[in-house]
C-alpha cells in the first residue's frame, strides 16, 4: 500500500511538471455537432478537477521529497547550516520558523547582539546555499571596506589573494602573498597559524624546542634557510588543521565568542561540492574566471553567508571551504566574514572615524582597524591600552584586554604612536609587525622570551602606572598631579630635589623620569643595580615576510624563483642601561686586563658582543626590548 502511494505521488509529480494537461483519448466529434460541444464542456470540467487533484498531490510529494533531502543534507553534509528566519516565541519558548539544522550550530534572527543584518533566504536546485545580504547591508559593507571612490587596482588586489601556504619547502609553514593590499589580513592569520603549529603540541604534534644558550648559535649552522630544520615535520594535514582552527578562532573572537559568520560565493557551490578534492582548486579557478566584485550590488548578488554558534560546526564548514579560501577570493571572503561576525554596526561603533574606508587609499593597505579587529575582536584604531579620555565627554578607544597574538610597529620607533602592554606582551611570543606599507610576522620558538626578569618586571609596572596618567595620546608626558600619583602607586621614594627638578616645567617627560630611575637605588624603588645583571637577556627570534620576492643566492638572483622569506635573528639585550654603557664597561675590563695572562685576555675577548647589525626590523624589536642588539646571516630581514 505504501509502495502504491509512493508511485502515485511520483506519477503526480511528473504529471504536474507538464506545461499542458494531456488530451483525453477519445474520438474527436464533428465541429458543428451540438452533442460534441456539450460533451467537450463536460469533460473540460472533469479535466480541471483532475488537474487540481494532481497538483495537490504533486505539491505534497514535492514537499516530502524536499524535506527528506534537506534533512539528509543537514545531518550528513552541513550539520550547522543556519536558518535566519524570524525567531518566534510560543508558549514561553523560542522557535525558529522554517526549521533549520540541528544542534548547537543553529542561530535565529537574533543570532548576535548589536548586529543589524538583513538576510534573505536563497535556494536553487542545489538546495540551501546560505543567505543573501539585503541590498542595504551589501551597500553598507562595500562602502565600509572600500569607500565610495575605490580604484579598480585596489579591487584587483583584494580579489586576487588566496589564503594558501607557500609551495617552497623552506617556507612551507607560511602563507604566501602575491598582492600588496591584504598583507594585514594574511599576517594576522599567519600569526595564529604559528600559534597552533608551535604551541599546541597536542594538536600539531610539534613541541617548540628550548635552544641552549651556552654557545654561539651561528656556529651551529651557516645556512640562511633554517625553516627546513624547524618545520620539516609539519605535514600538509597539520597545516590545514592549524589554518582551520585559526580562522575559526579569529571569527569567534570577532563575534564575542558567541557567533561566527562565514561568507562564501553562491556560484562556488554545486559543482565544487561534488568534485574530487584534487580537482576542487581547478574547478573553483575556472568558475571564478571573469568574476569580480566592484560594488555593493555585486556583493548582494554573489555573497552567501551562514552564522554558527558551535565552534565544532563552524570548523567543519571552514574545513569544507578551504578550497574556496585558497582561491583568489579567499582574503576578501575572510575579511567579510570577520566584519559580519563582529556586526557592521558594532564595527562602526568601535572606530574613531567611521566615515573612512577600512582599506586605505591610495595603495589599498589594510588599516590598523582591520588588524586590531582580527587580533582583539574590536575594530579600534589605536594600539594603546584601554581608552583615553579627551575631556568634554570625548574619548578614543584602544585595546581593551590581553591578546593571544601581539603587535609591534615601526611607527612607534618614529614616535608616531605608543603600543600598549596588551599588544607588546601577548600570551604567546608572536607579533604582527607593521611598517608604513606592509605587515609581517615576528615570533620565537620558546615562551621564555616573554618571561620578565626583575628589571623588566619593575619597568613594566612603572611604565603602566605612567601610561595610566598619560592623556597625551602616547606622547610620553604627564601632569604634576599625575606624577605624584605614579610615585604613590609604584612606591618610588625620590629625593625632594629630584621631584622639584622634574616638576619645574609643569609636566613630566618619561625619558627624563626614566633617567632618574636608572640612577635611583633599588632600595628606594629605582632601577640602579650594582651587579649590572638585572636586565641581561639573550634569545632567538624569527621573522617571516610572506610576500613573494626574488631569492638572492650570494650576489646572484635565482632567476624565476619567487618565495617568502624566513630569517633567524640572534638577539641580546645588554646588561647595562644603554649599549654604549655596556661597550664602555667591556672596554674598561679589557683595558684593565692588559697585563694579565693570555688566557685572561681570551676570556675577556670572548665575552665581547659582536657588532650589532641594523635594519628597520631592529627598531621594531627595540620597542619591545629596549637596547636590543640583533644579528643575522645573509641579507637583512625586510618589513616592506
């Protein structure tokens, strides 16, 4: 009986798809026959009734088949596909009209706080592909990213950058960059990927080594290409897992740990999903030929978004979308996902000047707001800690809490800004490094480079107290009243004449205050140490620049080879307050030992540091470790 009913439903479905009803099998009456006319009228009425019955049966059959198909897809393929229809309340309980996927991955219209996202359900022959943005939402999103007068060159930069690992074996742990604009996005993802590769051994199978310090590290290897020694055990599968977890973490960070929105392109479904893994990249590349996003209308037509409240479900979706993220649209899709996860209204509320585009003209670089959003979850424009009160009810916002991955910038060494302790001292020893035109990544293999010795701990406490009273936007000076508060908060007992000298201009400058502290004994709260060892540090850092450049081989350029670059730096922080003082101390020691035996002279000679090398990256490093001296083999590391 059930089989007969199913057959009837299938027959009804086929019949309902015909454009015209079938003609009854009968002999055609004469044209002028009245009987024929009456019979045709009677049969036409009967035919209409039968047609209506077939259509009802077909509708029921179609509904059953679609429900079965959607249930199978939701259970097997995408368990966390979100239905954005209206959330209704019935009997004190919330229910989502229109159904949806099961489990903790389902979100309703109120899927995140502070988000005014107008989404329109989009289905085609492939079923539910996510939701379209409303036209208003799409226009707002495009204007927020690119502004009203974006050039085709900038659009091309952001539409031709995938999130993919370098094919070069020596930099295979790094994301390769071919276009100049999206470096801020790629560098931030790279930093999180390194976090999972280096400091999550349970996940990645790799434990960061602790390098011995009792010998000159440059004697262990003369090779500039040290990446193979460090990352040779990292498989493609582990890199992919680290990338999936990094994208998921950043999106949930933007969504206040509650929601992640994942954006895709509607035309990339269907054929892509049914393709073998080995051919998906080729299929996507072929589909995207001639595809462009040049307006909010293009976003509205092409973009499909889904929201997730379950990290497991979101990770599964991101893993399935890795071929799409690897495509030339990967970087812009990730940025859109982060902005929608935060919510466009919330992003604008974070910013000091929401009228400016997030992608800066004229070169299309990612703004500091984009980098801060991906690092901290808030699209603030400043890098200092907390917020700064400007008076009259006005204030500007900085980083509100500790972050996993930090940030250093060349602009601080040029006195254009002041990076706060939240970004300088992240949970893990990984930093995005900003220059005037590019973002790269600096990292260490051991967490102990973050451990503060006595000198650094004291310096951090005093500096944090000073910055709390600094209302100059990081200018490094405070009022007399604020200065007395710093002395109370830090337990510093300055002699009266020193206090009077510092306060005689009506404001106190950090550099002058710091010099006084260096001459003040530890017993009085200062930093003077007769042993000279309180600030000594020696460690290694690594710098990764993802932009593909020609590779130098001695004085020759290897023709046709374009790859990122990984550089090892040996860093030493002198035990005296300045490098000059340290060198002066070594020179004095060496001079005093001229009449000593040769072994004594040799010992003094070994203790001398090698002359330090300089590059703009060193200036960035010194904003984190003042007085640091750096050395490397080969060409200088580049931050441009």
